[in-house]
C-alpha cells in the first residue's frame, strides 16, 4: 500500500476511534474520503436492509435511495461479496446511473458478523480513475470500517 493510503487510513482510523455512533462515523468517513481523494464526484455508503441497499451517509449530489442486492455495481459488490472496480461504468451491464457525470466507480463491501452490512461506493467523472493501488488502499479502509462495526 502506498504512503497516500497509509496516511488516509490513519486519518479514517482516528475518526473511528473518537465515537461509537455508526452513522456519525460513516458520515465523517465519507467527508474525509471526499476531502482527500482526487478526481471523485461522489463517495458514500449504502447500508443493507433485507434484500436491498439503502442510501446512507455520503458526500456528493443526491443519489439513488434504494438498490436491489445484485443490481448495478453496488448491488453486485454486495451479492458477490467482493470489490467491484469499473473502469468505464457505461460498459458495465446493469449500471445504475444516479449521476450521469460518473464514468468510473469502485465499490467495496463492508461486513458485520460475517454478513454484508453495506458498501462503500466511490464514483469519478474520470474514466479509469481507480487502479490497483486505489483498490488496495480502499480495501484496507473498508476493513477498518468492518472492524469498527464488529465492536459496535
């Protein structure tokens, strides 16, 4: 993992240590990621409720409120329990266009009790914005969030 993501991870970890409130911490985490990540236009969380993901804390334009598990990039990441990194969302079958300015996306599942609790979703107007080093760094941050959720 590169130094940028090590430092960003420390910043997120510090936020998560300050309070036990899940929503407040997800809100601050999305604000932190929005501040430090370049070339993004949306960052936030969708939280699982039954068979769908429901919009949680985020930074960016208004977004889709509900996404069925298995639909779109977010629903695919949740259903398949894996990171989904999309170079060009217009080539992703079933992509849900909440913001037409988004051209690439990365979605990372977060867990609690071994189950998908939700996803961290980050969009960019730049095609190919997210590379392997972004995936590695953001996966570590998603793991920090999962660890926080396990404790609360």
